[in-house]
C-alpha cells in the first residue's frame, strides 16, 4: 500500500512539472509581433494594441504592434504569409486583405485561405451611410428616389477603390438598381472632409471614422449596414430595416497566423483571445470602437471568412468592380 502511494504521489508530481512545460510548448518563445496593415491610430491598429497588451501579460512575453501600411492591408498580409509558423509573427487581418482584395481578382503574393490559419475573430463593425446637413434626402428611400431622379449625378465618396466603403456602395447600387457616381479618396479622412464640405453628397463610412462627425452634428447618419443595430448607434436604422432585406456590409478584424503554425498553439491562442475579449475593460474599449461579436472558435472564424469571400466576389463580378475604380 505504501509503495502504491509513493508511485501515485510521484506520478502526480511529474504531471505538475509537465503541465507548465506543455503549456509553454503551445506558446511562441520570445517576442510576438502583431502586424497591422494600416498606420497607427486607425481602428485596426487600436484593436491590435488592446488585444496585444493583454496577451503579453497573459503569456509573460513582449507583444509588439508592427505597422506595415500600404495597399489596404495587402502588404502586411503578404509579409505575414511568408513568415515561419512559430507563432512569433501574427496578423491583425482585415476584410480588405482577406475578402475584398481576393474578390477583385488582382494578383496577390498570397492565398488568403491557404497561407493563413484563423485564430480568432476580434470584432465586427458596421459601415454607416452618412450625408452632410445640406442634403435634401436623409432617409434611405429618399436617397434612392434622388439617385433615380438624377442618375449619375449623386456622388458617393469612399476611402478608395476596392475599399470596404466602396463595396458597400456597389452592393447598394445593385440592390437599389440605381446609377450613382463613385468618388474614391485616399482614405476615410479626406473623404469625410469633402463630404462635410459639400463636395460629395453621400458616403458609406466605417462606424469608427464616422461617429465623431455624427456626434458633432456635421454629418447625418442615415442607416447602418449590419443586420442588427450597433450599441453605439441604437437609434440609427439598419439597411435591412430600411427596405433592403439581408443587406450586410461590415468591416471586420481578426487575429491570424502563418498556415504552418502547430494546431495546439493555434487552439491555445484562440482560448486566450477569447479570455481577453471577455474582460470587462476590453469589452468597454471594443464598444468605443464599435467592434462587436468577437471571439468564438477558429472554425467559426474560418467559416465566416469563406462566406465573406464568396459574397464579395459575387458583388465584384456583378458590379464589375475594378481595382482602379
């Protein structure tokens, strides 16, 4: 009996020693970089910093944000796709790099599905259809009527050809059966400046970028583009509620890694990102940026991306969206 007790105690001690070692094997050694395909200060960068700071504490490693801006996130995605699968280099993926750029049919240095492993969704935000205070049409049905009355004369700004805002406009044009003028800008900032100044009439803009102008009264929120109303804009109707059933054109963000990452490491990271997103202070910050519905399994995130790729490829084909549009 005494010998059996000693053996049991020894086995338990060995398990306790092995447990931290096993956990360590499921995490990268050394500094972890989360690569962001946009400049500091934007929504993608902000969310990466919120999540990265918490993961650094949880993993007891340095987690740094590395900005590789350019080509709407494509440059950063291309870079991460070619990194080793050791978990030291991750990507804060964006709808542009993993759904819209592939939908455009342009030549990419990576395969959005084959060269990455999804870790976790971080958040989804709506676009908001906005106008300046001088526009006569301030509800969706009136905007449609105005575009039909003046085909090709009503202008819509976007953050650039092939951007999430541009694709939201093209979906709107297809479903409303209207002809409107697309004016691409080099980012959301200049697009909103000209919208407020009256140089363009309307814009589908990200909730993060549009909200300060809506709150200041310089821009009017007409409709938002998720199927449910965002917590930050509970009084703004959805496009679905405004006569466009099923209309959903979001901006989303998620953590990914190179495709050769070990499955156990991917699962560990998924578990930890879910823990981070459940923290009250993180939830508060996510609400500030309008990011909702983060977390879930790796399989759920992968399925979501596939659906997005399919949807936007169809829009690109039907609307004949071109990269230089």
